[in-house]
C-alpha cells in the first residue's frame, strides 16, 4: 500500500520548497487572525519559482483556508466583522468549488472577492488535478455587482453585451480603443447604467 499513498503525496514532498512550506508542525500565521485583525497577507505563487503543479496546489489550499476562515465568522457578531478583501490574479489557475461558495455565501461574512482573468472560457474547465469539472461563469455573473471591461474578443463580447446594454453593444467592446474601458457599478444594491472610462492627460513617449 505504501506506493499508493506515496503517489498521492508526491506533489508535496518531491519539491523541497513546497515541502518546507507545508511540512511544518506549526503554522507561522493563522488565516482567521489575519482576516479579523486587518492584517495584509501576500502570497507569491509564481510558477517560475514553484512550478505549475505546486503553484496550483498551494493556491487551492489557500483558497480553501480563506473560505473556511470566512465561514468561521458565523461565531462573530455582525457588527464586529471587519471587511476583508481577497484578490486573486490569474484566478483561473485556482478554480475550485470553494470559489463558487465564496461567490455565493461569503459576502455576508464581509469577505470581498476580487478576481482577475483574461477571457470567459477560463471559467469553464475540467480540472485533472481534482478530477472535477467546474463551471463558474454563471456563479460569477449571478453574484458580481460592479463590473469593468476593456477591449475583448468577439466571443466574450457576445456574452458581455447583455451586461452593458443598452449603452454599449458587442461591437463597442470589440473595437474599443486602448486605454479605454466600460464599467457598471453596484450602488446601494442597485446596478447603475454602464459608462465609459476615458483616462485624461495620457502622454505617450516614443
């Protein structure tokens, strides 16, 4: 049976850096303490340093731990819960069921989720690592209030057109000039009309 279990944990133990991170008897920080005391936690999951698989493994662990810390705020009075902002860059690399749970449930625990990615197909993927198929597109569009978009491809424009209509069409999103964007805001529970983002005083040097 030893080879069977060894194969399951090989991703954690074969990389010395990863083994030193997660193979400790005591954690050097607690996620719930960071969240409830207003601290800042920066997590560097660079694929160039950790490797693709290790970066994804650590990312999924941290997403799950942050979700657990947010849900544990059920024990804290609503008035005492502090806002905590969770930013994930290239979040398609860490798509799990935990993300869907955070999108739909964590808002009441004062956890703000901010995710960044390139195109919508990244939200529909099969994960060979977790043996699951996750579709977060509906969860994202069903829970996101404020939304901003720069120039996008034709496929994404077709889907985003409904979010920014009637002010902007799919053609507007495809043919948008550089440095410009469109945005809609959630204000007091109501979605505002979409508007343009046009930066002022742009100086380009050759």
